């Protein structure tokens, strides 16, 4: 049997082929078509490789909603597999006699894949997979894979199975739980999240003795007390609208209401924000969105804590999204950090008569945000 020229393919090319073409076949299963897999024959590198490959074949077919036949006689198609040591000079692999199709105008389709590493001392093996139309008693597809280890065979399995389903025109249906990727390809998402911002107030030396001391100079000797940084950890709620302008670019305006407690006073800070996101979709059922962000404080219910507040914050973070309910959107985790650049958080001195000076205490404000939420998607993107 003549082998067509070897095709050196990188693993990344295999997945590009699958993502670009294979998933377009997903639809309803033809439940009247069955495939039977006899035991894998031949001599493999390790004891048990034949059984492992047979199990992998069955699992791949079932995962695409293919029907596994129980016997050779009742099946529509047969998948014959064999393993053998390979030598270019002698070609020890098995050659099935029925590869000579009855119709010369419709020859057997042959694919040969080479997963070999150059200069490897390991023995080369060939895995041969033949698809036969049992009712017509004709071979339809021959696939050869040259490999060193069983891991190489596993890496090429999605491509081998895709070729089989394409040849017999059974449209593939992905297994339950991964029907489509529509959930991460929406034009619009309505976002709601429960957040736990950790707000840092870093003390600044303005007006303080030795950079940290508040004081009372109306008595002698002068009274001095030391201040420290403040950390506030209280919940918040964020609502937003994310617009996916391109497959790799989204923009999200949002608003966050955060509860704070400082100087014995409870209050709410309301902040408007804008996030520029870069969706990454290379992992199935996962979407990672790094983003840059800007935020602007628009309201605070505090009347007795701050004399003035910083006007603008810059930062960024990322969202890790996982497929949500029925492809409607995603559950996501959010981590971000925002630093307030323009101005200080200037607090009134809360220590009153004991340490009245300075009257105003300056802090640099920043926020580490942690959150969990849901994004509900509207209108699929092509």
C-alpha cells in the first residue's frame, strides 16, 4: 500500500482546525447510524495500549453523541484499529485487502499524520484506523498516525474522530454541559455582583508631628499621639452593562455602592466606573477577561468624616468567567485594584478636645476589590 506524503502537524494546528471547522458540525445526532469498534489488534509499545486506545475511541464517539454498535453484523460502520512497529524500509503495519474500493472514481480517503520528534531514540509505531461501510463492504477512510508514545495518540484523537464524523456525515453534538459557546459571545451583558472591597487609607505626613503624630499644644508639656494606616473591609454591590464590541474587546460602564465605617460613622460611597476588557476565549467553558478601569466618586452619605475626597482612580483587574445557566451568561470571579491619584482622602480630626491638631488628616486611598457575580447575556454575536 502506498502512503501519501507525511504531514508534519503541530498540536496547535490540530486545535485550530477543530475550533475553526469541527464545531460547525454540531447539531442533532443521527440515532439510526451506529459504529462498531472491534478490539485494537497488533503489537504496541506497552502492554495495555491497545485496550487504552479502544477505550479512547469509544469515549470520543460517545462524547459527540455517536451511537456505539453492539455487534459487527448490526452496525452501519466499523472502525478497525491496529498498532505495529514502523520502519520505512519494511512498513510492518497491517494492510487491509478491502482498501481497494469497488468504485475507482471514489478512492479511499487517506490521511497520514506524523507526531514524531526529530532525533528521538524511541521506537516508531504506527496506529492505523480504518473506517469501513459494513453494508456496502467498502473502506471509506484510512488514517495513519506515526508516534513514539501513547500521549501522541491521545493528542491527535480529536482530529481523527472529526475526520470520521465528517466522512460519514453524522453531525456531531457536544456532550451535555458544553452544548455551545454562545454564553461568551453576546452583544450585551447585564452584570450584577456582590463585592468585598478592602479599602486602604495610607497615612500622609501633612501637618503631623514626625509624620504620624496628632497633638495638643494648649498644654505643657505638649501631648502627642501616634496615628496609623486604616483598613476598611465591608461589602458592596456593583451593577453594570458590558458591551462586547469585538470578539476580543468589551466595554463596561458600571456603578458600585459600598458600605464603609470610619470614625464611628456608617455611610455609603457611590462610585461610577468604566472598564475596558479584553476577553480571552481559548479555554473551553472558560472566559478570562483582563481589564483596565477608571472610577469616579459621585456621592457619599458621610457628612462628618471627610472634608474632601480624591476625584479619580485608575487601576485594573481580571474576571474569570464560567458558563452559566443554559448558555445565558456566566458566573464570574472578579479581582481588581484601584488607586486614587487626584487628591487625598482628607478626614476631619476625630480626636476632638484631647488631640485637636491638625484639624485635617490626609490619607492616600486605594481599594483591592474581590467579587462574585453573574452576567446575563443578550443577543448572540456571530
